[in-house]
């Protein structure tokens, strides 16, 4: 699998111009790409552009009221970051469930999102934090709300010659939970996953997103509104929200799971997540 | 055909080394072929078994999922061979032998590297922490109980 060129990117601009060439792909951690190349999924591959040497992509920094997470940050870097733990626990919890330790040391958040898998674990967390994807090409950057970034499984709005530079989040303190069901704990591609975040600015806000229950990750706005209008998050309210989530899900049956199971589990995961949030309040 | 060789330089088991690699070569292949370091094994070649685990900058990674060409000057790789003189590693290896945690041995280089990282960061791991830490290392022989016991024993013995 060696019949292609390898380019070590030294700056974003030259990385993007190399990626404009047909058959050129970015590589970050490689945890996903290398296996796919081995399996012959990219017969037309002409070159890899290695982004891992671009220091500015490997950092988590704040800018006024925003946090910018570089696309090259690994899952473990995210898990161990104090600011993210404090402000966006839903994201650190999601990153902690990706693969085993060895995978989390390689897998990057940019690669997870660029893959555009409906099962990518950081994606629902970025949905509920209303992240913006900073997409950069030779002509500069554009910011795409994460909910508008995905088109279909494996397909996003990234154009040839563009990379994900990072993710911008509003520096807003949230509480959150991330839960997933998978086959085997350490290596699970999620059968279904769910992220919830909540914050209070005088009143309670809720954000809910689910993965693997539709071609792209799904926000569950109806359940969010229902919860925001509840006086108190009682056991009845949780049951009702779970029912709404279950009805929102429009999953398929595939190798990993059936449709009916996924629909039911969407509700179960939401009620578990809400109970956890209440207990930790 | 562009069989371009890429020059790399990095630190391997304490020494700065150089090599020339093809774009698609993994760090696992680099160690085994170019450096004849055969402790790290290819079990699955897709990130699932941990037999190829090595340390990259003090963090365990699957060397089957890292391209050799991505190695940089200041990257430091340590394979089990690089731990030959290391007290903690010797203690772990000894405990594995004593507890009967080694059968065919295929998974052991990876198991011991991951255990090493665990004990470096958590000198007193409980059963849950051990299981969690080793969840990316598969053993098809021992059934894990003896491996967990060995890690526990290595931890206890450090405090004697
Ligand atoms: C054993 C195993 C277990 C796994 N478990 C999980 C899991 O539990 N949850 C989960 O979500 N995923 C899991 N994965 C999938 C994978 O590890 C993740 O999706 C990871 O985050 C990918 O990141 P990477 O840096 O390794 O990507 P790479 O393999 O380097 O790249 C993946 C894709 O993204 C593109 N890309 C990478 N970075 C950029 C960028 N900055 N801009 C534009 N395009 C880019 C590449 O061109 C490529 O198409 C697992 C993989 C393995 C092998
Ligand atoms: S050979 Fe690398 S994880 Fe199995
Ligand atoms: S001892 Fe044989 S695989 Fe672990």
C-alpha cells in the first residue's frame, strides 16, 4: 500500500493547496485512514498530506468568549483538558469513550468529524454545544454550524483543498452527559449514542443529540423544548422526554442493530442521561 | 510508480536513529523490518488487539495504525526492547511469569507496555482501573484473570 506520495505539511496554506490535487487526502492520527487504505478502499489514492506537524492544529485555546479546539487534538488531550472538563463535560465524556487508550492517543477530533460517520462519538457532543466547524482552504476560512456540516454518511461539506482547522465553542459553562451502547466496551462503534448538555442563565436550557439513529446525527429539539417548559424534571417528565426522543429517532436496521431496538434505546439512553444529570446537580 | 523513499529521524529506545520508508509503511513494520525489533507483534493490523502497542512520547499507541513517515525528529519511541534495563518493567515481567500470565506470549509485549503506563500513572490501581487500562489489549490464551493478578502483584511489590 505504498504507491503514493507523502507530504509533511509545514503550514496550512501549502497543506490546502496540496489537497486540491485529485487523489490527495489529509491524514491526522491515521486511526481510521490506515485501515481503510489497507483494505483497498482508496484505489485512486495519489498522496497523503500529513497534518500532524501543524502545531496550531494541536492546541486548545481561548479567544475572548470562545474556545477553539484544534482539529489535531487527540481524544486523550481532550479528556485531560481542565477547561474542557469544567465547561464542556459532555465533550470530555464523549472523547473518553472512543476506542481504548491506544486509540485515544492517536484519534483526533478533526478526524472523527471529517469521517462524517453517523456513529462518530464526538459529533453529538459538538451538536449539543452548538459548535462551529472552522473550515480552511487556500482562500481563507469559513465557519459552518456543526448541524449543517454533514450531508450523508461519510459525506460532509468539506471541499477538495479544505481542511477542518478546528471547532469554536462559546465559552459557556454547561453540565452534560454522554452515553453509548456498543458491542464491546473498548472498541465499540456505537450502535447508538446520545449527548445531553444543560445550562442555566436564569432559566434551564437543554440540548439533546443522538447518533446512529439516522443518516446523520440528529438533534432532538422537541424533547429539548418539552424539558425547557417543564416546571421540574420529575420522573414523569423524564419518561415523556424519553418517549419523544424515541419517536424522533428514525434509524435503520443494519449489521449492528435493528430499527426497533435503536428506537427504544434512544429513549432509554435519554432517561438515563437525564437521571444522571439530576443526581449530579 | 513513485516509490519515493521518505527520510525520517526519531529517537528509538534512547538513541537518535534514521531510516528511509515508503509512504504506506507503519511504525510496526518499521520496527520489525528496518530495525529488527520484533517484540511488537501484528495481531490484527487494525487497532483492535494491542499486540503492536509501543510507547510514543510516553503514551501507548497501536504501532499498526501510525505511519512511519509521520515520525518527527523529537518523537521518542520505546518498544519493549528499550525497557530491558528498566526496574518497573522488569518487575512487571517477573510478576507476569510468576502469576502464570504468559501462555503463547503473543500479547505480552503489548500487555506489559500498557501495564507499565498504568503503573507509572496510578501506582495503586484497583481491579476496575486495571481492566480499564488493559481494555485495548486482547489475549486469546489466558482469560485475563492471571494478567490482572500479575499487574496487581507488580504494583504491590513496588511498595515493599
Ligand atoms: C479499534 C478502533 C476503535 C475505534 N473506536 C471508535 C469509537 O469508539 N468512537 C468513534 O467515534 N470512533 C472510533 N474509531 C474511529 C476513529 O479512531 C476515529 O474516528 C478518529 O477520531 C479518527 O481520527 P484520526 O485522526 O485517526 O483520523 P485519520 O484516520 O487521520 O483520518 C480520518 C479521515 O478524516 C480526514 N481528516 C483527518 N483530519 C482532517 C482535518 N483536519 N481536515 C479534513 N479532513 C481530515 C482524513 O482525510 C480521513 O478521511 C475507532 C477506530 C479503531 C481503529
Ligand atoms: S496489530 Fe495493532 S492493534 Fe492489533
Ligand atoms: S498469552 Fe497468548 S495471546 Fe496472550
